[in-house]
């Protein structure tokens, strides 16, 4: 089973009145990347995670939640 990283990006973005397109532009990624992040279908690069955290004035751990699997 794949490692999971959950996030609260969509709720955070919406609570601040930021569109997916606006966030994508600020992060220099496509809107599709933001959509994939919000749906949990894509894990960001460490650089993108830091950029998002900086943009929102938060720590990475306040946006992305790592959930390790118990499979070994």
C-alpha cells in the first residue's frame, strides 16, 4: 500500500477566498496540479510544500498530514 499524505489545502484556500487559478499562478504550477493536490492524488515536491506553507504563513505540517502505513 502506498504512503498517504493528506492535506487541508482546499479548505485553507477557500477560507482565504483564493481561487485555484490564483494559487496555481502564485505557485507557478498548473491549476490541474492544485486540483490534484486538493483531491489527494498528488504529493507535492518538498519545494512546492515549502512554497505553499510560506504563501499561507504556516508550517508544512499545518497543511500536509503524513499518515504512515502499518505495512512492512
